[in-house]
C-alpha cells in the first residue's frame, strides 16, 4: 500500500507545481503582451509625431515656393486680370497653409506635453518648425503689404495719369483758345481798311465831310460808314488797283512808304513799306474820279 500512496502523493505534488508554473507563465505572458502593446502604441505615437512634422516641413517648403512665384510676378498697371486673379489665389493659398500648419503644430505640441515620451531631437525639431513657421508668416505678411503698396502706387499712378490726361486736354483747349485769341489779336493788329470813291460817294458815306465852302474837308471825323471799307491784312496787301486815272490819298501815310503807279491808264497804289505805311492810320481813304 505504501508504494501506491507515495505514487499518488508525487502526482499531487507534480500537479501543484505545474499549476504554479503555468500561472506564472500566464502572468509573465500577459505582462509581455502589455509591454509589447505599449511599445507598439508608443511607436505609433512617435511615428505620428514625425509624420506630422514632416507634413509641416513640406507645407513650409510649398509656402516658400509660392512666395517666390508671387515675388517675381510683374505687378504693374498693365497686369492682366488672369495674373491678378492668380496672385489673389496664391495669397489665399498661403494664408490657408499658414493657418493649417499653425493649427497642426499647436495640436502636436499639446500631444507631446500630455505624452510620457520624451526626446530632445523631437523637441528641437518642434522649436525649429515653430521658428520657420513664424518666419514664413512674417514673409507672407510683408509680401501682402508689398502687393498692397504696389497696388496703391499703381492706383495713385493711374489717378495721376488720368488727372494728367485731363490736364493735358484742358491745356489743349486752353492753348487752342489762346491760339484763337492770339490769331484774332494778330489779325486785329494787322488788319487795315481801305476805300476809294468819288468825293460825292465819300461824302454820302460820311467818310469825308466839310462845314463850308472855304473850310478844309475832314476825313473820318465821326459816324462814317465803316461797312463801306474793304478789310485787308496789312502785312500781305502790297498793291491796290484804283480803276481810275485820277487818285488822291486823303488819309495820312508816310509818302516814302508808297507810290502811285499807272497800269493800263489807271492808277495802282503800291505799298513799298507796309509797316511804315500803316503806322499812322489803319484806315486808307482814296479819292478817285
């Protein structure tokens, strides 16, 4: 009986020992699984951090490239509507990208603060990204200000050009008006009038008058008929046909400035010095028969 008892006792001991080892194994296995899960979770967390930072870096490079494109645009008064629209779209894209990156960086910093994971490299990268984003924000702001300044200058230039155009038109009108006045004044200055006729005709038009038989006749005293005179340009009139074989100049003109010559039996007044001839009077009265 003893051998059988010992055999069963050994089985009980072995069974109890195996149970204890099995429980320990399960505990260790569970602990290992937990560590593995934590490692995987941590790895995923770190991968998420660097993925987010890589995306931010790529976005910053896109911002820089877009800034360069806008900077070389030929901003001017002749800028086409398509180019201007493209610039506006690019500026909107820059603002959206900056906003997205700032929000993403803020979320990333918040996650890292709550995380048990610590890495000096990660922290340095975050600082670098923050600085880069701040620099690009400043550049975009300056670019926007530059564009607005250029547009303002263009608008101001357009306004000045428009005003200048109006001024030029006004000046043209003014100059034209002055030219007309100068021409009229010039014509007035150099205008002269002449008339020839018999003494009877001249008296009828009140060009010649006398108060008595022994009184010297007077020329162009008052109320004479100016419409009876012929208007001429004193500079260009060098001869006046009188259609008569008798001619007598009744108004005062320097004798050295003219001659009376006959052509085909009739007198012709030849003005040899117009300036001198018309210096005393702009009216010429000639008595003919």
